[in-house]
C-alpha cells in the first residue's frame, strides 16, 4: 500500500543463524554438565571434580585478552567457525583418558580455552543484532538457545552414557560443535534484521577503561558474583548420587524448562518491570533455589529447588545481558563481550574448586548455603547501587 510504513521484522535471518549455531554449541556444553560423572568414573571426589571444572575456566580466562584481538582482526563470524571446529577436535581427546592424571587436566585446559573463545565470538555476533528499545525481550528470546539445551542436555547425556558409554557421549558433543560451525559459516555480515543502532559511539577504550566504566561496574560485579553462586550447581549430581537419586537430569530439565516457558510466554515482563529493577529480585529467587538444595534427598526438595532456580535464571540472565549491551558503546562490543565472558569464567573457575573443597570438608549442605549467601550479597550490592543512582 502506497505510503504505508515499512514493517521491519524484530529478528532477521542472521539473528536466527547465530541462534542456531549457539544452540548447537550450548547443547554440546550442556552435555558436559555430566562431566562430574566422568571424573567420578575415573575415581575422583568433589575436590577433584571442582579442580577439573576450574581448569577449563582458568584456560578460558587466560586466553580471553586474545579473544577481542582476534575478533577485531578476523571478525566474530570467522573466529566462531574456526573455534567451533577446534572445539570438536578438543572434545575428541576425552575418550582416550583413563586415569586422574595430568592428561585429564591438559585436555580440559585445551577444551576450556577453545570453547571459551567460540562462546565469546558468538556472543559478539549477537551484540549488534538486538532491536533498540526491546533488548530485554530480544535477549529473552536469544537466550532460549542456551536454556533449551540446558534443559535437555543433562538428560540426553545421562541416557547416552547409560546406554552407549562415555565414548559416544563425547562423540555426540563433538558432532554438535561441527554442526554449529556449519551454521555459523552461513551467518554472513550485513543482515542485521531489525537492529537499530542507539548506543553512543566513543573513542575505543582499553579493557581496563571499560571495566572501570561507572555505568558498567555494578553489572560486572553481579556478573562475577552470580556466576560464582551458580557454580554450586556443579555439585548437584554428586550430591544427588549420595542420596541415591539415580536420575539427576530431571533437576536440570525442570530448572531450564521453567526458564524456557517463562521466556517464551512472559518475556515482556523484563521490559515492563525494567532491566535494572528486575535484577536484584531475581538474584533473591536464585538464592532461594540454591539454599533449597541443602535438603536434597527429602521428597520433592530437589525439584522445588529447580523451580526456584529456573524462575531466577529465566529473567536475570537476559536482563543482565541486555543491560550490558545497552550500556556498551557500539564500537566496543568485542571488548565488552570479552569482559562479560571473562567474569563468568572467573566465577566458573574459582568457585567450583573452593566449593568442592568445602563440600569435602563440611558436606554439601553448608556449601549450598554459602552459594546462596553469595547470591544474596550480590542482590544487596546491586540494589544499593541502583537506589543510590
């Protein structure tokens, strides 16, 4: 119709290609929720599980400064494709491991460095594709590519291990990375869908300057604390096995299933409440989900913990991502993605080892209480910051 306004779709083709590539990678990552079972299969305890998980985080963090350089020089799409292929090769090294010795840590370090780089590159690709004014809703949609895999990955991993063994388990994870690489290769630059640049451009700053940006500092802080608190979920599997719960995958299915349903049918709540205002309450709900894990073994408590955790995750993570994106100048997206993922890795690196040592010394319930207190502290900190402003 002449004179009619052009209707621009909320998401373009490139958005959905990045979504699909991220889905494949995240499903591979979600299978690795069962990595503690592999460590236990080799004879490891809670401290060893934490050390192995932490090794991957250390490696991802160590190469993080190079991620931004690689993305700036070669482009996020090319880096994503190359490192997804390398990710598959790294995963293929696991089946040859037979003991709790240095090769296990070497493989974990290689895998962590490569996997972390692939995640940063895909996240940087998404930064430029969010529609202005609806970042919260768009991130709620995009993060389904991590929550749906997180819901089905642990159960799928349990079934593969139970029926076919760890060799097929690692093979499936490697194939998913190759599928992600094939999809990411089709996400050519230039198709940005409904994206509208609304962020101010500034002279490019170094990582340290961006880390100190007053608008981003409180977001960096709660990113670190939230990832440290959430690291306690690494020990849901050994804790449940200790209580003779054979199928732990249902905890992850319920946790992520709740998050998926809320993001599909109630994603608009994030923008209605406000990106800043919703973060602290969802951290409180996350803390509730963690403290409920102290009663694992009592009827229904594990699944009640999953429900609370799923609600908190459903709204906190997309709101956090949208806040980070909204406060990042458009010409500094690669650096911002590097910092954001680095902080997630710091929490995922240090917390599992420390929490594992605590679990060995005092048991799982005190460890889950500590994780809950970390989430409460992050909520109090952030609430104080936004009230002050």
